[in-house]
């Protein structure tokens, strides 16, 4: 096995570095194109608040979690320093 001189070893490394840089640049371009061209999913906005929506089985305001069951609605107790969100969000729909 022959040892490579410094100039030859540098060319091999430079070629490999260029190939790796080109591959990374290609991945970045493909990722950006997918983000731009992929269809956006529509945001689901509830027409009514989760407690009033019979299809919402569990909801939360960030402090309390409430569930709709056979016996009615049951909610957890909030933490002492919890600051609730402006609006509750449905976490789980009936049948999920």
C-alpha cells in the first residue's frame, strides 16, 4: 500500500467536502420546496365552545382538563399558580 503525499490527500478531502456540501444544499432546497408546495391542512375552528359541543369528549384550558361522560361533565382541579388560556381547546373527540 502506497502512502499518499500531502497534495494528493488534500484533493481527495476537498472533493469529498464539496460532494457533502452539495448534498446538504440539495436536501435544504428539497425541504424548502416541500414546505412551500405541500397543501396546507385547514385549521379546525370550533363553532361552539368545547363544553357546549357534544362531539367534544375532552377539553382543556391549560389548567383544567374536563371530560364528558355518562354521568355528565367532570373536571380536574387547577394548579395554584395556573393561568388558563383565553379559550378552552378540544383535546379529544367522541369516538377517538
